[in-house]
């Protein structure tokens, strides 16, 4: 059994003229040239062996699509210009006026914003469900529910849902489920094989999207998203919407992700190891009321993470949040973030540089979650710096601002 890391390095690729190098060629095209009029007229833009137009795919985009399918265990892939575009492409492909979509209360914020904006404008309703309560999801699925979004763990607040049970609820009710798998990245668990030994077919999600912007790129310099499926008809639906919306990705960005992908598992594990060291350190600090990291036994959803990702030795991304004691004012928490020297202030995550953002959790949730301590939430994305340097940075900033 060859490891996924090895497979990504030795993934099949043959250059058209037999040229051999570690990385595939970078083909740039809006126009694709046909041999004759008959070839132009008989083209089928959906076919992967018959190039039609740059928007519909090049040898470079098809190669990345194949590697991402390998990474996540899917069969078809559509590439889009950002992670958010992947969410939008899926929602717009699968929903129409009168339909309802269910979104976890702790979802990536812009997913909710899309539902409140364009989806509402198009006559599509949405409701939020509690991702830690499968019964709440089951109760909210109604006759017009066409799509359920899943995220594991939730953005910012890091609660890990019982994904297997949530997916089973969707399957039992015949509702399509789409996972935002940016955190898992295809490494922490297999989204299409949550329970590989299920009687009829493996239990898994119908759609997995990723912000390739995060770990697959790893550089903090690319925006891209992927939409992976295992069902040809579902893929085609998404691909038709993708074509009609005119979504494309640039060849130079494809090149950067192709260059980063072979090292994704090494980087993911390094981010993970450092984040766990720092999360543990934060747990012992008097300034910190709660540490939110699914691998910590006290963190909400820890048992679900452990069951899905393979126990205490299982993988987790390099992301965690802390809730600072409620005795600190918002101004003090801001001053703490400003006092950090190695952690930079900025959105996104998954690159080599550690980042910090304070969040207003009350403004992000319909209700204050019962499993959260009161206080101000600060999220860290751990980069590839030495973890003890990062610890010293946290220490000096706490000493300076949290007095
Ligand atoms: C970053 C992120 C996205 C969006 O990705 P962009 O490429 O920045 O649009 C979506 N979901 C999650 C969970 C993310 O962290």
C-alpha cells in the first residue's frame, strides 16, 4: 500500500512530446486551435480528451483536477477562482426558487452571506442548524430542502460535528450534502469514505469543496477552489453552472498549486504538530478561559474528531482559537493581537506564516453557543515557524497587553 504522499509525488503525467521533468507543463490558453471545421463543429466542451476553450480546461488544469481527486478520493473535479466561488458554484447549481438550503450555524461566514444575499434574491430560503445536534438537522430537513452544507470543524469556533451521523441523516432523507473540506484538506479524513464498509455503498458526502487557497497552495499567494464529486450526473450539473457563469482559473496559479501539492502532507503535519504544542500551552495560561482545538479532550466535538480522524494520533489542521477571559476588554484583546510580533494580522490560513485575527463571536452566531465560555475569541493559524518562538511571542504579548 503506497502512502498518499508518495502517490502525489509520482502521480501519472505524460507530456505530449515525451519530455520528462518533475512538474507538468503549464499550458496557457483562451483559444484552443482545431485541425479543421469538422473538428470545431463536432467538439464537445465537456470531454476531457477534446480541448475546446481555455475556460473548459487545459492539460494543466486537468492534471491538477486528477491530483485533487486522488487527494480526496473523488472521481470528478471542477476548479474555480476561490474557495468561496466553489461554495457559490455548488449552491447555484443545485438550488432553484422555492428550494431550501441548510447551513451549520458555525459555517464559514461568507457561505451564510451568500444565502442571505443572492440566494434570498433568487427565492431560495436558508435555515441554520446546530451542527452538534444531528436531531436538529433531521428536524429541519423539510420537503423543499435540496442541499445541506457541512463543515468539520466549524470556521473560527472549531466545534467538530459528528460528520458520519449528519451525512447518514442526509442520505436517509435523500438530500444532497456538500462538505466544506478546507480544514481536512483530504488528509485528516476521507470525505467520500467516512464509512467505507457500509453495506450497499460507502457512506460519504456527495460533494466536497476546498479552498485550495489554504494548504494545497501553502504560499499565501494563490486564490483557488475545487469541487469534487463521485457521481457523474451531479458533476455535470455543477460543471454546466460553472460553464455558464464563466468561471476560470489562471495557468500560473495552477502551476503554483501543482508545485505545492506534493509537499502538502509534510506541511500539514508540521502545522498540526506546532498548533497542538501551542494549544496545550494556552490551556495552562490564566488569561485563557477556553482553548478550541478538536484534538484537545476538553474541546467541543473532540470525540467526533477522534472517531473520524483516527484517535489521538489522528490528523488536525494547524488552526485553533482561544477565548480570553471575560475580564479583558475588547481593547485589551486588540492590544494583545497588536503586540504579537511573529503572528501577523490577516485573514486566510494555511501558509508558512502564522496569522492571528480577533473575532466577535456574538455577532457571528444566532445564539451564544452553550459550550463556549464567555469572553473574546482570537483565532490563530499556525505557520511553519519554530513553535517555541511562537510560544515566546504569545507569552510576551500576553504579559504586555493582558494585565
Ligand atoms: C478560506 C475559506 C474559504 C474560502 O476560500 P477563499 O479562497 O478565500 O475564497 C471557504 N471555506 C473555508 C472553511 C475557508 O477557510
